[in-house]
C-alpha cells in the first residue's frame, strides 16, 4: 500500500482482462475491490481522502475517537453483514438478540413517557402484534389503523415502477394514518432509514424499507452497530483485508480524468501518474461520477445531477457523569431524534458521551454551534432526568451536508444501473439502482453488483462466498 507516492507506470505486464482500477474508497469501492481481487483480478484502489470508509469514518478530538455520525444496520442488511465478515470485524459490530427500541415521548408526564417497539419470537406479522397493541404513544384506534396500513404495505409490489412516483406521506394519509401515527411510528423509523420524512419520500423506497425490515422475517429489524470507532472497521480492518487480497490501495490520490484508449484499455489520470487497466469502476458520489464519465457513457448523464442530496446533523455531548443507562433511545415531542451512548467506543474513561443523530436536518445543518447547544442541552435534560445538574465537559457538532441522496418521489428513474455504454466502465455507490435507500447496505450491494458485472463481462468465475448473503436474504 502506498500513500501518495507518484511515478509513471502502467499494468502492461498483466494479462488482458485481469486489471481493474476502482475509484473511490468508501464501502462501495472497498467491496468492489475485494470482490474483484478474490476472483483473481489485479486491482488498484484510488481514494482522494487520507482514509477509507467514505462518509462512515472516525476522527480524533482530544482523547476521544469520534465517529462523524451514528451508523446502524439491521439483520436484513445481509450484504453489509457479509462485508463485516469479509474484513473480519463482525464481532466488533454485534446485533441485538431481538429488536427493542425504547421510545420516550416528552408530551407525556414523567413516569409515563417510555414506550417500546420490540418483537416476539413469532411469525410475521404476529412478531410485532403485542408491541403494537401495547404501544402507548398511539391511541387504540390509531394502532388498529397502523395494523391495517402495514398489511396494505406488505401487499405492495416493489417491482411496480408506479410506486416511485408516489410520496409515502400521501399513501399513509390515504390509508388512514393520522399525523400522530406518522410522527410516532412511520417517521420514527423512516426518517432514520430514509433521511426524509414521509411526505418527502418515494413510496417505492419507503415500502422497501418497511417490507424488508419489519414485514419479511421476524428478526429482520434487529439492530446492530459498531462498538468500536467506525474507522477501525471501515479504514483499518478494511485496509488489512485489501492488503491481504493483494489490492494496491492509494489514498490522498485524486483522480482527474478517465479515458478509453484505442486498444480497449482505460487510462485513469491522477497528478503525476497514469494508471492503465482493462476495467474501471467509478465508486464515488454521483456528482463526482458525472464529472469523470466519458462522453456517451450514459444516455442521460444529467440525471446524476438531478439526484438531490439530504443532510444529517450529529450533536455530540460529553457529560461528567452517566445520564443514560440504555445503549440508545428514540424521542418524540422533541427536536431530538435518536440518542446513542458512545462512551466505550470513543475511549472515554470518565463521564458519558452521547451522540444525537438528527436526520433530514435541512433546517439545522448550518445553525451555529451556540444555537444548537442552546436548543439541545435543555431537551436532553427534559428527556433524561440524570442530565439535570450534570456538567457538560464538551459539546460539538459534525455536519454531513450531502450525507445521502434524497429519496424523493421519482428518484428511482434517475438512479443508473452498474453498467454503462462504455465497455469496461462500471458504476458503484449507494445512489445507483440497488433498490435500497442510501445506506451502508446499499453501498455494499452496489459494490457487489459492480464486481458481478465485471466478472460476467470477463467470463470469469465469481467468488462463491461473495454471494452467500443473497442466499441468506
């Protein structure tokens, strides 16, 4: 592995059909590189940042190791679980034994604020029946209507292109869902997974999330998250796996152009160097992919620029004492959405470190830290009695202004597949047509799709272990 060293070199000594350059070191690019290397392809991975992991990374702040934002996955995220296994890190990101989400409602008096969304070991949809029947944040009538809407959602055909043009909020309203039901249940889950409220979400993507996560298998929505910094998984252990697979990884390496040569190979230009390969995979954000695409590679490349983006704001608070006894909770009746305990993962030795994950944060993403501090510290005191009187040792925010693609109605027609019209050029990224919203699962699946397309074109056998997760799904 190198780190910015430059020289003129090509891969002319490698047999035709056996070299690839993957541009982008996020989860999509790392997955593609590993899969191709496992199939015997000589791979070079180029990443402009000084680290791997894309938008799921860590950094140092004093003695803390801080994730830029809280990332979770579900048991139904079989591709990301494969990725964790492939980089030998599954034990570092364990899952709940059974779905259990504490939900605090500030609109209720203290002592009656806690509700839970959890499952029983029963078949779908009975696995959520008891939880829904006893969910205190909805009325009895609202709970009954939620059940009927869930059954209607389960009956939708995810292959129907008409779903993409509809908004989820309108569909919920048409199926009897009150504003309270949307807030206390549908958006509670949907905002965190889609990074948009129901009225701004494609019905196709929302239906995919709820059908797959809550209505496909009893354990599909069990939650997993990293118990170590994300950088340990997506950078350190990913690099180790890439090195072991024989992938040449270069960070701090910004690609300036990609061009097709007359002999059918590809040239990838970086400052001071040209990489030549048989295959190129663009595993970068959609706007960067647009800038690098050769003319004619897509019928409508301007579609990439029409795929909107959505921000996520993360609020980080370090207290001088323990104020939360659960690993996480979700909130209602408050600007606070989800709160996670990151004390152990960050390396904090005294006190407690909480991370607030605020999705669909268009109204707050540029707010000054002082304003956010004034807004969120009192809210945490209202939610957590233990925070009242606790000392705040640190308060800071991290902002991802383009954290995900926006899952708006109609976005499905804009998302391209992995193949392009240029022979040997492929696309990967959570924004490609994986069928999933912009999640770690979508990113890994896009990498699998790209590797599969490359290997099929080359007529090379696919690594069997790469597709085990499809059988699990």
